[in-house]
C-alpha cells in the first residue's frame, strides 16, 4: 500500500464525515463554515494526489469565495433551516441508493486506482505531457519535426503500449514505449535539431513551447485545450453579468453610504494597508508563474479579488468605489474575456487558426506559444478577479439596504 | 493493493455524490439544496482526479535539473483530468453564485426559502388565477343564461 | 484579409462571443438590441455559408482544428450535414427572435439592464451554437454550462411579470445542474476507458479495442449520459422543469428556448448515441431503443392530454413542446432511415412552428398583458394576423397537409411502419395529432367564435416589429411544407450518416 493511498483513506473518511455533517446540521451558518472546512480537506486530498493546481483552486474557491457567497446570502435570507417533519426522506434515499448502486456497478470494470496501464495514461495524453504534439501536424505554424523523425510512423501510432512491466515502480516503460520509440526524447534527435541546440535549451526536448512551460497542467489548460478555458472564463463572466441583472437595483442619488465599520480598528487598518500590496503582488505572481508551477489566471485572479475585498471590508465600499467605480468593474469583467478571445483572433488575423499562438512570434513558434499563453492567463485573471469583486459588491450592497 | 482497495477512491466519490444528491432531493431549504449540489459536484471532481493518479507518480510539472534545463522525468500524474476539473470547479462556483442570487430574489418575493412553503404559494398563485378565470366564466354563464332567459321570456310574451 | 470561408466554424461561435461581451458597453435604449440583431444576423449569414460549404464538400464534412493542434489532442470543430442543419436552425431562429425581442423586452425588462439582458441573450445563442459545432466531448460540457447559466438568468428575468419565474429558474438550475453533472460523469467514464476526448477518436476506440463495449463502465457511462441528456432535452418523465420555465420566462425568451434550447439537447443525444457509441451499441446491444420509444409514446399521450387542460396558453404550449419532443425522440429511437429523417426534419419544423406560436402569444401578452384562454376571446377580429399565425402554427403541430409538420409526421409514420410490429407507434403519432387538434381548437374557438369579455378594452393588431418575425417563421413552416426538397434532402443525408456511425 503506497503512502498516497494511506493518506487518501484517512482524508476521504474525514471528507465524508464532513459532508454528512454539512447536510445534516440545521444551522445554516454552521453548514456554510463546514463547507469551507470540507473544501480545505478536499484541497489536501488534491495535494495528496499531486494535483496542485486543483488544490490551489479548491482552496481559493471552495474555502474562500464560496464561503463568502454563502455567508453573504445567509445574512439576508435565513439563519436556520426549518425543522423537518420526517427524519429520513425515503424517496430521496431510494433514488440515491439506486443511483449510487448503478455508479458502483460501473466501477468494477475500471482500471484500478493508479494503474499505469489505464488507457488514459498511455493513449493521447503522453504526447501532451511531453509537449510534442506539434510534431504530429508539421503544418505551417507549428515546428517542423526534427531530422530523422519518422512522422508517418508517429501519426500511425495507435497508442498501444507494447510492454508494460508488472512492477509499477519501473516507469521506464513510458519513455521507451511511447516517446523514444518514435524518436522524440532521445538525445541524438535533440542534437540534430538546430533550433533546440542553442544555449540554454540544449537539454530539453524539442517541444511545443521551447521548454517555457514545464507545468503540463498549464500547457493543457492554455494551449492544447485553450479553447475550453476561453469558455470557462466566459462562464465566470456570464455568472457575473447574471448577478448584476438579478441583484443590482437602480443606484439612488444621495443615498447615505454606510461608513466603514472597521475603520477605527487601528491594527486592522494598518495591517491590511501593509498587506494589500503584497497580496496583489502575490496574485500577479501566481498568474505569471502559472507556466512554471502551480497557479495561473484563475487562482491568481481570486487572490487579487481577495485583496480588493479586504480593502472594501476595512475601508468601506465607498473607498473601493473611488479606486474602482462600478462601471469600471463592469467593463473590466468583460475585458478579460476580450483579451483571451482577442489573442485568439489575433492569431487568426496573422494567418493561423484561432488560438494558434505560434503565429505571435514569426521567428520562433515556441516563443509565440509561450507569449500567447501568458496573455490568456492575464485575460483569465482579469475576468475572474473582477467578477468575484462584482459578486461581493452585489451581495454587500444587498446587505446595506 | 488489489481488489477493493484498488477502487476505493471510486467508491468514496460515489458516496460523496450520493450524500449531495440526497441533500438536493430531501432538503426543502433552498440554500441547503445549493450547498448539496456543490457536494454532488465535488464527488465528480474526486472521481476525475482519482483517475489521474499513477503509481509512484508526482505532480505533472517537469523537474529542473542542474544545468537549468528541464527534463522529462516520469512518471507524472495525468494532467488532463486536472485541467478538466479546473474548468468544472469554475463552472460549479458560477452555478452556485447564480443560484444564490436567485435565492435572494426568492426571499424578497416570497419571504421564505423553504421549498415546500414556496410551492404552496405557487399553487395558491395558480389557483387564484384559475379561480379568477372560473369565477369570470361563471359570471359569463350566468349572464348568458340570463340573456337566454330574457329571450325565452320575450318569446313567450310574443307567443 | 482573413479568409472567412476557411474559418467559418470558429467564427460562428467567436463572433457572437466577442460581440456578446461588447454588448454590455452599448449603453441603453435601442442600441443593445440593434447590436444583438447585427451579431445574430452575421451568425445567420455564417451558418448559411457553412451549410453550403458542407453540402459542397466531397467528404460531406468540414473540420477545424482549434489552435492548429491535431484533433486527437486539441479541440476539433467538426461539421456535417446534421450539425450544419442544427446550426442553421439556431442561427436563423436566433436572428429572427432577436428582431422580435425588441418590443417585448422593452415592456418586460427594466430599462437599466437591457444591455446586460442582450449580452446574456447573445451568449445563450453562442452556447447553443458552440454545443452544436464541436467535435469534442468535454467542450460540449463547457458550452452546455454556458447555455444553461445564461438560460437560467434569462428565465429569471420574467420575475417582474410573475414571481414564479424565480422558482422556475431555480428549479431548472438544480435539475439542469444534476443533468449536466451526469453528462460530465458519463464523459469521465468514457475518457477513462478510451483515453481521449475527441468524439471521433472515442468512437474509433470503442469500436476497435476488443471487449470494451461489454465493459460495465461503458454501460454505466451510457446510462448516465442518457439520463443527463434526457433532463437537458426535457424528455418525458424528466421534463418537470420545462412547463414552468416556459410559462414564466419573458415572451421573447420563451420563443427562443422553445425553438432552440431543447433542439440542441436532442442534437447532443444524436451525437452521443450515434456518433460516439454508434447505432449498433446504442440500439442493438442496449435496450435504449425500447426505453426511449416507451418514454416518447407516453410523453406524446400524457402531455397532449395535459395540454388540453391548461388555461394558461404559454403553459399549454410548453406541454405541447414536451409532446412534440416526444415525436423527435420517437423518430431517432426507431433507429431506421425514415425514423431518423423524420426526427431531424421535425427538429426544424417544430422550431419554426413553436417559435412562431410563442411569438404570437408574446404579441397577445404585449397587447393585453395576459395570455390565458380568456384573454384571446374575440381577438380573432382585433388581432387577425397574430391569431392567424397562431392557428397556422397549430395546424403544423397537428400535421395538417401543406404545413411542415405534415412532412415530418409522414416520415415518422413511415419509420414506425418500417419497424416490425411498429404500428402501435404509428397509432400513437396519429392520436397525438388528434390531441393537438383539440388543444389548438380551444384557442381557435375562443379567438374566432367567442365574443371578447365585456369590459375588456379593445386592442389593436400587434405592431409590425412583431408580426414580421412571427410570420417569417410561420411562413417558413408553410413554405417547407409545400416544398420539402431542402429539408427532406438534409434530413435523409443526416440520417444516412448517423446510421453509418461516423459523420
């Protein structure tokens, strides 16, 4: 039994207990706080399964934003749920049990947890992880394959792994079976490829991004499946606009704004004033750093939103509105998606396909890819931070009426 | 690690999902339903992330070696499900935000966030509409009958 | 400049996406509407060109690899006769409904958020188009969530007319999210087993890897996808969210939803059942044909009867929509050429007929402020064109000759009879038509043979801005009823390619 499974077992038991408590507890504030705990536990589960980006997002979204949203809603709806007439809702229990049984039935033919032979580990994804997908195409815009590279054999590769060793610790199989077999990561090939023989790049594989993007999660998120991410940003934007449409009331002139209740707390004021610039800086770092390590536009955007929310909490929303007036926030909300889709459209205007970032740099396509990914990460960051801020403002305005 | 333990994670995800689904169906409180919907979705996230794990794997970020150049050193956990779940988490928080906005509006207009009470009010609304129509119909019928009677009466007179 | 032809599939989605976001910057008054009309008009133009391109191409298919990544790794847009046709429907009806929306939105939506309303409106159409054009399973989910979120918000905007809009929207949100989660789960099961997300790639893997189709994982994936899609397209026992949503949504939104949203749900079912799993698995190895036929038949009969009992006409049309969806499901569940062709043709026919009927009701609401059966009494004389549009649409629902509805029902009955022992299904189709006669007649009777309620002020005919879009759709339903060459050709082409497995 590996350590992953051991920690996993314990954590997931905790998660399950928390989940039951969330559903069963009658005080809604307790329930909301427990969802925060639940999310943090989940973030630990993700870390344990080496999914740093998801853990980061879960902590920021589940532990942070969702809880703010829930508490903000509870303030003007209800504190407690009505006592139930029946202890167990039998109809729900039956539906749930049947659905669960069906799902469990489906798990019996699944590859076991962590199985290196699972199709998902050797079909299609290894090329994305090695960032060598561009070779397959060889069309204008993506790098040409290195000399001696048998593109035909590569294209006809059906993903079947010839020999997977029984010992799971022996992981050499992947390089040998999938990549080296087709001449991708073998040093000789690297040497013969002039573009990658230059200084500083001589060891990394002849990849799609010139080695700028060691974090495969980001390369998948912003490049290979960048189109999905554009719409993910649009989903956030849609949520923001829907909230404006549903909650915002016409602004009345001369309406007395509540003064900031926490402003006379000296320690809070000084500490927050000192920490806000660093939070902002950290947010920018997370966005920019997404290509190298965990992080990216979404996580960074949430962090930046938190800085502004903290500012609004301590110094009052009028102060925030002086820095960022609501119409500006509305416009910035859309700007992020526009940056993203505009990057895609720019690639199209430069003669490539939509979101083909390699068009952005005529000399070195790999650099263009990296530039495009940075741009779209900033787009995501702008939209996410401004939507989160907008949602907070709507809920807070609701409160002050 | 064989048998049941091999698919343990897959069962936990089912349990989490079912806790959420039970909440969605059984709880009349709308906020509870929204929270339960979130749990339901995290169950699916757990499933996806579990599928990404590979024995002895590490985070799918290439390790840097001494020359300052990156090297592909497997095995890495699969990044594809991670990416999909990042998207799905964003979707779920968006859905939560819209749901809460609706709930606030419902509280404004109905004065409660308990589904059964709201349902009763909705039915009352529809009944009121229906009764208004039926009452108007009855008045019409009465008027029509009255009209008919008048005619008959008039006819009788003539006869 | 840019070669539009080469980028058509992606332009169809990105032009309204970028434009939709810019809508919030258009200010107040008529400008957001004009901008939205321009955008949807452009999209409509693109869909026409794409349709022509698909018909002209030798392979019958247009593929576009986003970011120039090979389709197995990146995301692919893949358009064949079927989705080009659905795109044309969504684009066309979207454009016409947007024109129609102006007056009813002015009346029903607060003026200070009209720009946000149209932004969400255009994004809803974007989402529907995106689902239709893509060849990637996960991209379907993301776009599905865009279209769902926008639709929740649009329905809720009926809150100023009736508070029921809020509960309708929330109920749809919860059921819709559960449905979407099932779809996400099904996609996950499939990805785990096949290792890919590209639909064509998935299909190839499912067909080529030995023993994979017998896997219990694939079976459960199939069941959950079917359940999720059933919820999304409001298939009969899973339709609970639809009647309320259509009843309380703003008039223009009801017209848009009735004509496009559930149709795209059906399209997804086509893609998952036929393109990914293949007809042999979906209707040969699985009992889904039988289940779907039962659901569809029950749906046609039950909702037909329910529709007759409604006094609120929007609700009546909503139940009728669930019933008409039953025909569409019935058609493809037959899994034979004429059944599927009838199903595809009915998607188009129902979109134009029901869209036009909802527009007519919207005009009644615009003039009288109500839409119950009493409010249309005597309106046949006061709003002759509007009520005539409603009546012609109703004739289409019945399947009266010389309307488009006749063509699709003809195919459907043919499909039913081709199936061994399928005559009870043909009987269901005919009984459903009789039920449609009854509920349409109630309105016709009230409008033409009853006097208006004493005391109700007389109303004028609907304004031209409403009549023209309304009659464009109703006119289309007559035109394509008389000249069915185009729809028939497309429907049969699509049916052949679906039965062949791959598009």
